[in-house]
C-alpha cells in the first residue's frame, strides 16, 4: 500500500480510486464517532475517513480525539457528501503517538476561535491551524516563485554576509555581534574596548542590507540577487516592523532606472501570478477570511477589492509611473491636503513622503500600483545616481494599496568622482568602503537594483494585518521566544 | 537592436544570426588591437568582438584595455576561428565607465596567475575571474536545485529565526547578539548584567541550527525545509570551517530512518544531476583545473576520479548503507588500523569516527558513497530516537569521498518519556525547551530530518579545496572584511 499525502489524494485521485492507500495525519474533528477529518499539512483541505466502529477496537476509537495523530489504511472511494471528491473507508487505524487531551484544552489546538495574539504566544503550534497553515504555505510559494523568476532570467543567487564590519550604509540601528563574555570585556591601555581580541578582531554587526556586496558581484556575474535575513535594532513595536526579516535584493549590471522599474514590475507580477496559480485553496480560505474581517470595519475603512480580486488586478494592470515632482503637485493640490486631513501636510517640493501620502496616490488618486521615481537627492542614500538636474537621484519606489512602499530601489552612481563627492556630503567613510569604491575604478558600468521586504509582500498577498503573523517566529522588542 | 547576454548569443544564436545585436560586458583581452574577448558574467565563455580599427576613433581604441567596460553593437556572424560558434563584427563601441589602468596593475584583475590567497584578499573583485565566476555560478545552480527538489516533493520552505534565546542544542559555541553599548552595560542590584534591558529582554545568540523550530513546523505542515545562514563561534582556522555558513535542514513528519536515508540519497543525486545538466561549461573548466591540481600532488594523494566523473558516479551508484557496528568492525580489522596508520586508532565499539575513518570507508573500502546508521547514543544529540537495543540511536551520516560527512541526520525521538529521560541524562534544560516538548504532547508522530552544509557540497562539486573559496565573503577568526 503506497503512502500518499492528502494533497495527492484530493488532486490526483483518478488513477488510485478504489485502490487501498495509506495516509497519516492529525485529526481535526471526529464527528459522530464515524467521520474523521484528517489533515497532514500538505493542503488546507482535510480528507474524510469513514470509520465503521464495529470493525475497530472500542479503546482505539475512544482515544481518537482532536489533534490525535493517526495512520489510516483503507480504500479510496468517491465521496457521497458534498464538498469533497473522495474519502477513505478505513480498514486499519493506528495511533502514532501521545495526545494529552487535558493539556490540549489550554492550547490553541482546542477547536474554538482563538485571538491572533494567543496564536502568536503558541507560535510552535499555530502551524496546525487552517489560517497559519495557509499563510506559511503561501509564504513558501512566494519564496519559490522569487527563486524561479530570477533563475529563469539568468540571475545568480548570491549569499552576502550576515555578520559585517561595515556600518556604512546607515540604513538603521544595528545589532552588535560578539564572542566576548560581557562580564569580562577586554580593554586596551586607554581603557577602551579592545575589539582586536574579539572573534573577528574588530567591532561587528548584523547586516541591514546586502546591496553594497551585491553590487560588487554584479560587476562580475552581471545579474545577481540576494535573498536572506536582514536586521534592524529599531525599538518599533508596531504591526509593520520586525527586528529580523527577509529581504530580496537584485542587482543588475548595465541596467538603468527604466530597466530597474521594468524588472520590479515584471517580478511582482510573476510572483503574484505564481501564487494565484499554485495556492488556489489557501487563497480561497484567506479571501473569505479577509472579506469577513472587512465586514467588521466601518464602511469608509473597508478595502475596495476582495483579496483575490486585488491580486488579479496587480497582474492585469500596468503600474502607473509618476515622477516625485508630479506626485508632490498632486498631493499639494489634493483636497485631503488642503483640508488638513493628512497627519503630515505636504508643503513643498523636497518633503519626504509618508505612508499616508503613498496610500493616497495608490488608493485614491490612481487606483492602481504606482511607481514614483526621481526623488530629491537629500532624502535618499549616497549610492543613488545623481540626475542631470543636479537636484534629484534616479531612485524608484513601488507603492501598493494597503501597504505603501513594497519595493525601493535605484540606479546606482557609477561615476567615481560623483560618488566620492556624495559620500563626503553625506559623511560616509570612504576608507571603510574602499572595496565598494574599487568597483568604480576597474570597468565601472551603469547598474541598478532594488530591495523587497518579503514579509510586506506576504502581508499583501495573504491579507493579514500584523507582520508578526507572516513570519514563523517573529523577533520584536522584548521578544525572542522559541 | 535588442540587448542580449553573452549566454543568449552563444547558446541561442540560430534565430539572430546576421542580425544586429547589442551586448555589454568587460574586456578580458584585446588581441592585436583587433579581437576583443568580452565577458558579461552570464557564462564563463567570452564572445569575440572583431574590431576594424579603421572604422573607429583612435582614442577610443587606445582606451580599451583589460577590465574596460564597453557596449558593443554589431552584426552577429558565424565565427571563422576555432572554439567559438559566433562572433560580433563591431559597428559601434562605447566605453561605459572608468578604468584606472595603473591601479589595475596591483589588483587580481591584472591578467596573470594569482594565488587563491590574493584572490581572497580582493574578494570583491574575484567575481570577475574565470575561476570564481564558475564557482559562484555553480553555487547558485546548487541552491536553485535544492529549492526545486523540495518544491517538487511537496515541501514548504520555512524561515527559522537567526536570533534565538535558546542555547539548548549545544551544537557549538555561539555568537552573542546585543543592542547594548558595550561601554555601558546595565547591571542589576546584584551586579549581574541586566539582560531585561537589552533589546529582546534576555540574552540572545545567533542560531547554530533551525532544526528544533523546523520540527514544530513539520508537526503542522508535514514536510518542511530550512535553507539559511548558521553560525559557529569556534576559533578554528582551517580549510573546512566558517563562522558563518549556509545550512539546508529538511524535516519530515511520518518519516522513519530509512525514509530519511532515501530522502538524503535522492536529494543529493537530484542536485548533482541538476548541476551536471545546467553548468556544463563551468564544470568543464573546473574539471580541467582539478586535473591540473591533482598532477601537482604525489601520486598516492591524487583523486582516483576526475571531477565530472566523480559527480556522474554519485548519480549512478547506489549509496552503500552500513551500520555503525559493521563500520567499526571493518575499521578495527583494517590494515591501516593494525599498522597504526590512523592518527586516531579505532579501539572499540563506541568510538566517535574521525574524518580519516570516514574517508577510509568511502575511498578505500567501499569505493562509493556510504551511509552509516545506528550510532552509539552517547556520541549523538539528545533528540535522536533511541533504538530498541537501548544502546544506539537512529542516526545517519552520509559520507562522500574527499569530504567525509556531507549530511548528518536522524529519526527524532517522538516518545515524550524517552525524550525527557534523554534530556535529563544530557543536561538539556527542559524549561527552556517547553515548546519543543509540547510537540510530543499533542499528536506526536515519528519524524526525521537531516542537515546539509551548503559549502561542503559546493566544495565537493567544484573540486575547490578551501571552504573560503566557495562562499562570496568568508567569515573566519579575525576576518570580517567587506
């Protein structure tokens, strides 16, 4: 008897109908001591196991409860009931391991509605719920689609270092990494910490971005992307921030800003199309949940589109490309701005855009994803390419409804004199970044790239609202459990 | 004129022959001021650009040197010379950026033979060399094959936390992670470090393995795998150790030891077959390099197989499965052991195997990959499943020639009483791992998994001999440059 996943049985059953099969999983429900809903994580759907109690030991039947793990062998037959294609007529059932039914009552595995907060406290068990099964299967599909997109487009996957001595980008607060015993930190003759005695012989941190290293690789391999963890030691206790999150950062030699925007648009459409095709049942579940959640909100706060509808529109609609200068005009002249409805009023060219402004542009003004480009150089990083106007840089942000910025990127400054001038102006240490500057010395080329925060994309695709619910074990201020 | 990669031109040229195309890249050589060998990183092969200097500005021609970055437009024609299918008759050439030819002389981009040590010191430039281009393209292909294998087999990709409060597995020395200013570490009333004031409110470290968290996910999603960075603060300055490296850790509900060995064997064969199919030109280059390196060695130390031959044999040969007990017999009775040729003599059952023993079994005794299983419980981790003999655990190691252990794994202890007993015996803190024990309380199931160090596999596949040469920016004692 061949062992099958429940996904195999439900999607691929034609050739094995009326065969004997074996399946293992966890009991989601045992109705009327006759119908077991069994799940093995391969899909959100359960398979129904029909148990004729007369054929089984009474003790066995009594021990089958919610969360029990069982092995079932039996015949796969067409289902009589609605909502399922096939079911199993059980011939043999075996309990696979312990199930402490009394302790279960205080866990989230107990079959009733639990708050997302409570589910988070038992993050090690929430994989067993419909909701988090769906979220993490979708997260996995998104990740695979990302790798497949880049692989199909001749990109090479690059692993940039997590532990870094460089603190140059200034993208945010960093965590220190040390092998020192903090009770006995060695000092030098001046009483300063003697980092030469630490593991790496100098002060090291957890990276905030692999971009600068990825640029060096793009100067040899042409097209590269990173996809790995990134860290921020910002004390932000919000639904949008994590101390540890996953970033995707492509970097492409010979690309200019327009190529970069094309890449970002094609990339997002590919990944979302992939999920629409490969995660149908999970998305249907999340779509329903999203609709119910919207109903609880006051009408003015409700999303205009259903979850799946929203995803389909991303794939269908061309992203609107708008310069920062145009966007500022639109925002300054908007009713919202004039009536003082923005928390941060838009007063003049040069202002940094807030999430409320980005969402206004996407949700109210254009009604589709928006790509802003050519930002004032003062509000962007030193490595972004200076435009001919001397005022703006070739930066780009992709804005999505509900999220705001989902991608941020730029063409990079490839002219060594301009780069050095910018570094001086922005107090970036040239000596520390000697290797970065080197890439502009030996066959420097125009190049461009961007960064995507994976969790933001997973939030968007799943319709979840707290970023802690789209990463298995979130790391946030005062929380590093598990 | 459509922009193409050099890989496009060399592999897919039939439909664009005699068309005008545009290509960008770096000059590898400019022979007789007439033939440019151009590379863009998409493949190890260069395309030849034929320049009739009479059609171009003299200054432009003078400025084209090794490492120059250029954009070339011209007609793609069949090549007259040997060793290449097509070449470009240049109509337009443009310099893309600076090339400081004098400074170039002190870099590894200068066209002569450089030591691997020197290449490592300029890790930011070594992507431009044939050797490291090949190594990192192969590393990328291996990574993609890993994702594809698991995706095709219904596994979900899981991101386990990098920063962790758990120090339970005891797999090695850990790096501390802190947001403290090390000059002003807060103390409590007893003079102890007050970790409640640190970012996470407790002492945190960089993970040494995602396995325990992956087990919790497998208890809901069924089949999961992690693929991410892992850390060891071991002060080992060898050709085999990194402080930061990438690990792959599948974990599968309902799998026993034999399923686990099957999975490991299928997995390795799939990945190596993928690289053989998708990295032909890079492997040919590495194969040649490997052969030359072998020639430098005394005959007795030379590898028995060529690089590609070795990889093909992995795919073809069935791995030999041998119990630890049998292996110890073989080793104890070997000539090597009796003549005292092992650095660590094998004296009795229970001994831990060293790399020299593993390699003896693979290279001398069996002549094929070997899977050892059922190790003495004393030399293995607490979570491995105790066998009925009470003496051994259901552990497995896959051994490869030249490398020794490439995969280590086990069936996990799913019986809560046995697990607790083992934890007590091995001094593992039960309270800290409350969540791990929970997974044995609510529908515990047999399950199994393993770990693969990515860099070891890349070493094996590329034939490189120092692990620092198969990761872009190695992290080792006293070294966190870039």
